C-alpha cells in the first residue's frame, strides 16, 4: 500500500522498518481496544514451556484471544496457531486464573465461550504461502499486517481470506492437535445462519446487508454464534438475527440516543438479548426498509 502526502505535488511517504518485534508488541498492546476491540490481560504469559506474547479477552464474545508478533516471515501460521490454541484448551484454569488476577475480577470457567477462542498473528509482512494457509472457512486464526511510515503514520490491516470453502478438518485428519482444537473451537460463517431460513428471509437479509456495506467502505461482517455483526472501526454498530420468518436487528445505541419518529424500534435495555445496544427492530418484509436503514445509519455514525 503506497502512501502519499498532498502538498503542491504528491510526495511519496516511505515505510520505516521495525527494529524489534517488541516495538510491534508495545504499539499493539498500548492500543489493543482501538486496533482489535480487545481487552488487555497479560504480556509475556508463560505456561508449559510456551510464552504467549499477548493474552487478551473479547468481552463481546466472552472468549480469550492469543496474539503473537512476528518480525520475520519464517513461521507456519497453522502449526504455531494450533499449538497455542491447544495449550489454551488444555489449561483453561490457568487462563482463567490469569484473567482474575490481572483484572481483579471473578471469571468462572462457564463464563467463557471456549468455542470462540482464536489466535492473531501481527507482522509487517506475510508471505504468499502464509496468506494462502488461512483460506479455510473454519480457521480460528487471523493475520494482521502492521506497517510504520514516515511522519508517525501507522497502518494496521487484516489479511482477508480469498477463498474459504474448504474445511481445515478435511486436510488435517491425521493431525491430532488440529483435530482436537477443531472439535472444540467453532468458526461461524454467514452460511451457517442463512441455510437455516427460508428464501424470503435470505433475500431480505441480502438486501439489508448490501445496503449496509454501501454506507461505508470500512464496514466488515462478523458472523457469531447467534448473530451476524456489522462492524465499523472494530465497533459493532448493529447485529442481525435471521429468524425462520424475518429478521431481528439490534442497534448499538444507548437508550434515548435513537431518533425514531415512527417508533419501529423497541427499547430492550432492561431485558436480556443477544445483540449489542439497547434497541431491537423486527422486520418481515421490505416495506419499511428505507426508514429502517435511516435508523441503522444513526448507529453507524455513533459508532464510527
């Protein structure tokens, strides 16, 4: 990604290499919530001859996240990723103890959704082979590329999968570590939600999804166990639940922050629900879709 400064003419901004992995780690840990939407737990967490660079927690999914930093390119994301995930699943009590001691809180084993555990690799550059290695639909591994430029400019971008139709289980039947981890960790996809509903609901979801993605180029989709989240700058601004007939949409706004003249949204701040925020909208057809999109735009602007 080339960067330019606009003066009288374009001037190229050169990248500046990181001297040490520790520099990448420090930048990430100091800005963990902003960059990845995660809560910092522990730096250099040592366990059973392993040393985890950063241990973090996803408060929305109630799951642990391991972060590893790599300055060089000579490593296997699959082998190292699954080794660390197996370490976590085999030592759950140690991870909970570290959380409780670091956060001064009481987290119980049943409070954690271990099926949503994952590992993130952060590096200035990934090889073609490493990029191809993550192209599985159920891989609990993410690659994030970090680059430093002149003028104190930093880029931090996730490497997106290009094709993700194959399951990691198919090609790793003989690998006991991959098999064990894959049996416990579940990576959800849009298709997991879509295949359970009728054609009309699928079309309604696709219509709203396309309208949402057209609102901003930085919107990303995060399929979860119960919902499909739509994120802007690592903040979920709405969640969608596909029902047998129609959709439920949750707006990530506090009670009183939504301007809803027609009163189509229900304030659910006092009751339990799956999605983020205090408002729920039920939609069964495309009749009020333009108005509902105006409500979603309010949540987008608030969370941007």
